[in-house]
C-alpha cells in the first residue's frame, strides 16, 4: 500500500493545483460546483455511486458518493466542505504554489487538501482490493463556512446511517487530531432609543449607545472559563454624528459552549436580556441562538480514537488528540451519536488567512494512515 501511495504523490500535487486554483467561496456557487464535478468524475471512476446535489432554497452545490453493501449502515462517513472564505479573484492574486516544503493558496488546508486525502484514500483502497468490502459514503458540502444551513439536515441524516464519521478538516501540526470542539452560535442585540441634540436638548434623548454599553457589561459576565463558555462582543455600531444622541445601536456576539447543558442557560440569558433595559424608555431586541451543538467525546469516540492512534503507532506516526474552540460539521455528526474524529485532513495551519499552508510531507502519511485505519475497520467486520 505504501509504495502505491508514494507513486501517486505527483498526482496528488496535480490534483491539489487543480482544485485550489478554483475560486470557491461560499457565495460562489459555480466555483463550488466545479470542485464538486471534479470529485464526481473521480469517485464515479472507482465505482462509487456519485452525484452532485443542490440543497436548500439557494441550491448550494454538494457532492454525495457511496458504496453500499446490503442494507447495513455505512462503515465510514467521509465528511468535508468545498467552500472557502476567500472571495472570487483570490486565485488570480495568489494561485497554488509550493515553497520550502509547503503548499500555499486559497483553501489549501481548509480544506481542499483534506478533500484530496479522501479521494486518494478511496482510490488506494480500490487499488488494494479493499474498497469493495466496505460500505462507505462521502459527503462534501458547499456552505460550511457560512454555517451549513442548507446542508445541515443532509449531513445529520447521513451520519445517522453511518457507524463512524471522519472529518477532513486540517490535521494540526505535529499530527494533532480533534476529538472535542465547542458548540456555538451568534446573537445580535439591537437597542432603540430617541434622538436628540447632544448639546441643546440632551435631556430629550435616550442614548442607545449607553444602553448598549450596559448590556455589553452584562453579556461579558456570561463568560465562564471553568465551564468552557465564552461570550465575545465582536462588532458594535451606533451613532451617526458627534452632536446627536444616537437612537440606535447594535452589537454582535459570538458564543461558544463546551457542554450541551450550557445551551439552555445561554439562550435564556439572551431571551431575558431584552426585558431588562437600564435606561427608561429604551427598548432592546435580541435575535440568535446556539445552532451548532458541541462535539463531545463519548466512549465510542474514544474507542475509535484508540484505533486511529494505535494505527499511527504501527506505521511510525505518533498522534495526539486535542480540543478546540472552533466549530466544524463534526459538531453535527457527533451530536447525532455517531463517533466522530476530526482533523483527518492534510497537516496545515493559518486557516482563513493569506498565510494558510499545508505540509507536503504529510500528504503520503495522511493517505497511508487513513487507508490503514479503513483496512483495520474492514478486518473488524
């Protein structure tokens, strides 16, 4: 298996250049579809039943491919996303490139490299005569970076039909995999007051910015480090002219939770926030919710991690499990009760920035590792 993977390293790099050089931001549906068509062709070639789907009212391109044995659940669900955070035209500015053992380009590790790990693992399993003995499915969505609103139910439904899920977000440097992620959501606080001249008639005004400041202090008290809960006010607006008391102010709040039981406490806090203004006459309206459940590490996930870790040891890769505050679609599969290991993609860092990179020497290692794990699962069946 290892020699075959090594012999296809240049093919991986050629594939890498092809898909990284397709602009596929979440709002660029033609670009996302182009990425999906690339994988559709390759998955079909190795005998998977592959199709490009268009989900939700906005017809978000997604890719589904499967090989099923009978009516039993899928042995493995391979999960990833094709959209990036970079706008159209980014590829023209900084196309796929290689320097000092690293690959660069828009979405190179988050997560086009991970998508290719899936493809090359399945092509390797096909070559080795293992794929036919497994039931596998692939779910690549096109809206993860904006919350997976169109694809969420599809992902959950597929996870419920699967015995385990591997998520191909980037593996952290040092071969660190993600077993636990915080859940999260966004809340938007809008305060309305009354406009007045700041110098001539201040007593006639109701300062929405001051009211919002009081509410921000309350929101800050939501932070519970011992519980793993964070509530961060990230964007505020208010006021128009220096001599006018503002009649409107808004704040956006990023909330993360480590435990599912925190969801009710946080949502109840924001529900009651609008009922308790500090300045008479002001009104507060709050919208939002916790829409991604936390990815928690249960017994079945720990057992699956033991298989991944021990497989890494056998092939000479020391692996580590970590927890992170960032969310992924693994939050959804984990909440469905499906054992989930995240960070199964190519090793890389600096996601969502122009410094994003992928480590080239991790390509063969990750394909080999995941293929060996799949082989071990086949042998368990």
